């Protein structure tokens, strides 16, 4: 993060974490996006993780099946 990349690719970023640490990682990724304008491209199987995003694209068998339009996301706080 030192070089402030334009995009961060995150493949299952909370896959092996407990729920509290998972929330913290997702909040950190959200803060990178909000504070520095860094795009976060996250691949996940977790529906809960998608709540931290402002756009969700669903793929099935390599095909686009659903997408949500980009929207602003409210500030996320660790619960």
C-alpha cells in the first residue's frame, strides 16, 4: 500500500479468518477505497463480504448472471 496502487486484487481476503478479524480486513479495504480512491476487486463466495462493496457482479459457470449498479456506500464501522 506504500505506493498507493490504483487497484488491489483480493481473492477471498477473509477466507480463513474468524468473523471479527474478517470484519476488520473488510473495513480496512473499504477505508482504502474511501480515503485513497483505490479500487478493490474482491472475489468471494461470502454473501456477507458483498455487503462491504458498492457493486456486485455474480458469475455462474463463467457467465455473468447478475450485477448491481454502482452505488455509494455508507461508512462502514466494525461491529
